[in-house]
C-alpha cells in the first residue's frame, strides 16, 4: 500500500508524485514536506471555508486530557465497530477532523492487532499543529508515515479541509468523524460502494455533572442526525463515569467542549472551584452505509 495511490492534488485533483521533499502533480502544483513529514494540503483560498482549526492552547488542553486515557473507551468502541463492519482485506480509513490523531492512532493500532494487517489511515484537520503532532505520535508508535513508501501499516496526518479533501473518488473503506463536522456529500464521493461512515457524537447525558455546574437551567435538545445519501446501519452508546482528579483535568476537558464558548463567568467560577469531579461520558457511535438508489 502506498498513500500516493489515494492522495490527490488539492487544486486540480490530479495524482501526486514525490520528488525529494516535494509532492508535485502533472500540472506543476507543488507541496513541500514539512520537517515533521506532513504536507500542507490546505491551500490558501481553497481552505477559506474551513475553520482555521483550534487554537494552540485548545490543542494542548485536548492533548493533555486525552493522554490521561479518560476517553479511551470511545476509541475502543470505534475500533470494535470498524472491526465488525469493515470487509477483510486491504483497508483504507480517513479520520475527518482528527485533531492531533490521538483516537486515530489508537483505533488504527487496535485494528492492526486484531488482524487488519493491510491498513492505511489518513487523518485530516484544519489545524496544521494537529497534523504535525499526529505525525510525531505516529512515528513514536513505530507506524510508517514516510510518504511514497510501500508498507502494510501506515498512518498520515495532513492539514486539510474536510469539506474538500485531497483524496481520490471511491478510495476509502471508511470515514471516521469524531466530534467534528460531518461532510456527507464529500464522504459519499470518497467512499467505496461498500464503504461506511462512522460518527461519534455527544449523547444526551454527556458530561451532565459539568453542565449542572455551568448552567442553572440544563435542558436537552437531542435530535437524531440525518445525512443525505446515508442510511443508519448500526449504533452503539458508550457510557461510563470517570473521575477527573484535579482542577487542571477539569479545565482541560471544559476547554474541549462547546460549553467553553457559552458559559457565564459565574458558571465558569463554579466549575473552577471544584477540586475533582466525577462525570458521565456518553457518546453515540453511529455506522452509516450508502443509501440504496
Ligand atoms: C472537537 S475537535 C475533535 C478532534 C478529534 N476528532 C477528537 O475527537 O479528539 C473537532 C476538530 O475538527 C476540526 N475541524 C473543524 N472544521 C474543520 C474543517 N472544515 N476541516 C478540517 N477540520 C475541521 C477542528 O480543527 C478540530 O480539531
Ligand atoms: Zn494540481
């Protein structure tokens, strides 16, 4: 397997070839390899509609929190659902909005250990810091991430806009979207006819204890998501409680949530006054297949 078989020029969608530290398409568009080994495939202009990506301190908060393993059961659930629904043989996965790829690397390794021995994973995020950190982590895990190399287990991270990814049509076995926007139309373009879309989203009770501290009136608005062109094929709820043992961990988790942007000073102070907090984690994992036409 070779990532160049599926990567495409983000400007003209032609194939890319590696020449030294540059990727070049037949029309002459060039993309340099950064020192971390990723290539910025989020060209100016084309990336206009992508969010600029999370700020560096948000990424730091998420990195520290995830490294604590508090969300490990979520990537375990993703790996189990992928193992159940992916056809055996060569597997190509795309993590769409992967952040620093903590979950991406985890479920990729679990699949590799579980017998998926020809496995190529690509992760895209609007943040180039995310891609750089992802590549560093992949190397530390001993996973090949040298663009253009033939290898059975490979993982790459790229800055990219998930609504317009530099990948070939019908190239993917699965798109994984964890707590990120879902680009249904783009995913339909990228998935093989037997490919799946797997999403992870907050469930009704997710971080309920944190919400109760932040807001005086907690109300739920849960709506079953629908993606045009896709039909729900399987779902699973990952639900458990976890102890956040200190104020830093509480704050890091808070910074990862949408609550961070919509909390009053009083709410924030109530949360920051806690020395530890037990929270419910509830994540809905959903598997979709292409709707019959
Ligand atoms: C809440 S974070 C989740 C990150 C990771 N999937 C996880 O579960 O740890 C959402 C991510 O989506 C990314 N994102 C948002 N809009 C995007 C876009 N249009 N293209 C690429 N990434 C995007 C953000 O930069 C951010 O890293
Ligand atoms: Zn090109």
